[in-house]
C-alpha cells in the first residue's frame, strides 16, 4: 500500500509487559510507524495455548492495548486490533494446519521449552506457530518486527508460505523477520543468562513497562553484575549482567555505544545502576501516566479496538476467501452474510 512495506507484529496479552517487550518489539514498532503500513495484533488466541484465568485475560487484553497506545502506537498511523475479533485468523490457521508437517512443529524450540513447563500440553501449544503464520500471511506482511526469540517462528511462517505457493500457485507474500541488533534479547535482571520473560519470578526479574519508580529502583538496584570493574559492552558470559544494563541504558537514552562507554569510564557498578535506573524511570514515566488515563476509559479503548478490527477485517476477509478458493472450497454466495 502506497509503496510502504506492510508490517505485522503481535503481542500476547498475558502477564506483565516488560522492558524486554518494549525494547525488543514495541519501541521499534513505534519508531517505524511513519515509514510503514502497520498492523499490530493483541494475540488472545495465542494466550490461551496455556491456561488463563478468564477475568485476568480480559483485563490484560485491555491493559496491553493501553500500554501499546501509551507507548506511542498511533491509531491514525497503525491498525491496532485484537486477534479474536477477526475470525479469519482461526480459519486460515486451520487450512494452514493441514499443510504443515507435524515434524516442523515438534522441532520448535519455544514449544519444547514451554511444553517442559506444563503438566498437560494442549494441542494449541503445538499449533501456536501455525496460528502465528496465519496472522502474518493474511495481511501480506513484508516485515515482522520481533525479538530474537521469534526468529524461528518467522522462519516457519516463510516455510509454510513457500510450501503453499508451491502447491497451489503464488498466493502468499513470503515475509522476513526484522530483528534489532540491540535490544533483541533483554536478559533477566536476577539472572542475566536467561531471557527476561513474563513468566519469570514476581520481583527482581523484570522491569514492567508500567512499574512504579520505587519498584524500578528495587529491581535495578539488585541487578546481578559480576566481581570485576570494567563497564564495557561485551559478549563474554561472565559480563552478561553488565552488558545487559549497558544495552538497556543505550536504548533508553538513545546514545551511541561509544558515548555510553565514555560516560561510564572510571566509574563503578553502583553509578551504572543508578544511571540506568534514572533513564529507565524517566523514559517510562510518560508511558505509565498515559496508561493510567487510558485505563480509566475502557469504553474508549473498546471503541478503538473495534475500529482496528474493522480495518483488519477489510484485508483479512478477502484474503481468507482467496485462500478457501485456492484449496477448492465452494465459496458462499454473496447473499450469505454469515461467513
Ligand atoms: P510476547 O510477550 O511473547 O508476546 O512477546 C512480544 C514481543 O516481545 C515479541 O516480539 C518478542 O520477541 C519480544 N520479546 C519478549 N521478550 C523479550 C526479551 N526478553 N527481549 C527482547 N524482546 C523480547
Ligand atoms: N508469538 C509471538 C510472541 O510470543 C506473538 C505473535 C503472535 C506474533 N502472532 C504474531 C508476533 C505475528 C509477530 C507476528 O512474541
């Protein structure tokens, strides 16, 4: 559309959104908004691949929408919508399921690690990447801006698109993952060798995007470092804690890597933690304030999401009809509005 690359990305409305989500995904969505044709999807169908409390899920869906808007997603520039509002996602997922070999899904590393943490594993959890492929392919997305943990899922999406195009003729755009060099993998503050995640320990692990300043001070003040002194970017495993803090500082401050290193020359880890804490609190403050306002007007949020869903359907519905036609379904006559 208008020659601008089409972007689609998604985020789960589960747990507390953290600065890993912000720096790996949301910040690059916001920064790319003007140059791209954007679709951002709150993926509630994905969230229920693991058990969810219904009231919590409802609350977190609105909270996620409010955080995205507060962080700068502008409904005039981007389509923001809830996945379950556009039924083409579930329909396309089913059709794509039927041409995705089981072995491709069993190999997914995120499936293997999530399955290891569940008592019973739902079929939906195995299916998760196919639904993600449907999300992307329905919109003819060129680019999928995500954190590093989603690389394998976007690769699978490409494989599914190529397979479909090969069997049924050219139909899907083959998308590419857009992964930042910095911020693609923000690590846990309590354990810098594990990715920051929504399911980590309640305190000390992640900085929530809408955490209060005191909570941010607590988390960053206790961040694990090492017994050395050098404050430099490094890929050495023993420097993972300091490197993580520097990455967070770099992205939140907008400074370059040499500037950041110069800034901390001759200073200690205490100074580093203090500086990171300040920049994180100040960068997140306007987001937290705007978020609190938005959450007071849930009807406005719902209206906005309804508009987003209508915009999304305008693309997804004709695409899923085309998909049905390709695989040989008899399409409903136009007088049948139930489909
Ligand atoms: P999720 O919370 O799994 O729905 O992830 C939403 C987006 O945040 C995806 O693009 C993820 O790749 C990204 N993301 C999640 N955790 C991190 C992290 N620790 N560092 C960087 N990006 C992340
Ligand atoms: N699986 C992604 C995650 O957990 C969320 C997601 C669902 C997504 N559908 C998507 C990301 C489509 C990009 C494009 O982070």
